[in-house]
């Protein structure tokens, strides 16, 4: 390799490295360790709004809020692995109330799938649709969550097609999806998944124990 080739390859390599670091940051938001936002905890009451999908006892002593994107592969890992453990050990036992909010930032299919999940919520099937979306991820903005597929998913789950299709076609909940994103940004969300427990922000698809420790800390108060 001559000197001119070396001069070209060095900035190119640095550019690739910077891009990889950016992608990692976009998904994980931070170093993945538990951290407060701006040195202070976030008021959990500001993260839970009327209409947000909730699972768990209304009297649960701990509230957990997740901001996620249905296209995000790390959100998919969280949903399939960590969330199921949180559900069995804390939600189903009445210790945690789990709230889902959309941080649909990866493109049009993120926006459309977020809207569709709220359409499913109209028929009491948000969590079933949530699980179905995460089990049918197939790349970002490559057609997995186009509107025709979103409608087919609803049919597979036995939802009423007429009202669901209309809800999807007219993006009925676009304003709510936009409000979710703003709420996330205001709380310090920079990537997905981001979970708040006791006002503390945990970013990235961490192992179950990270969340369990945070929940246990709240239960002990």
C-alpha cells in the first residue's frame, strides 16, 4: 500500500468506526448502566399518561415504564427474554405495574406499527399484538411492518378487521405516538429499549438481574 492509499484508508476506517459507535449509541442510548437523568430521578407520574398500555395490578407498589420501538432488535430481545421474566416474577405476582410507551424513531414502519398496537388496544389486545410484532421482526423498514402486514397480524389474532384496518389506514393514533416520543426525549431517552424504575433510567437490553435489582430496591423502601 503506497502513502496515498494509506492516507485514504485511515480516515475511511475512522469513519466506519464512528458510524458503528453511533449505531451502538442510538440503540443503547448510554453505557447501559443504571443512571439518573441530569443527576436527578425522573418523576414517574410524568411518564404514565391516560391511555398508556398497562399490565399488572393497579395496586402494585412498583411502576416500571418502558420506551421501545417495535423495529428495534434489542427491544425484541428484551421482550422475548427479560420482559417475560419480569412478568412471571413481578407482574403476575402483583409487585409491578408495567407501562409501555412507544419511542418509534427508526422510521415509517416504527410509526405505523406503534399506531397499529394502539389500534389493537382498542380491542383489548395490545399485549397480544405487542408480542406478535416482536416475534415477527425482520429488519428495519424492509417491509415487515407495512400496513398490509399489520392488518394481517390483526386477523391472525382474531381482531375485528373492519375497525382495525380503518384505524391503521388513517393513522388514528399518530398524535399519541408523537407524544410518546416527546415524553421519552423529555425524560432523557436517547435510544431503545429504555426502562424507568423508581425514576431511574436503565438503557439497553440489559440482563434480567439489572432490572430485578432495581425493582427489589424499590420494594424494600
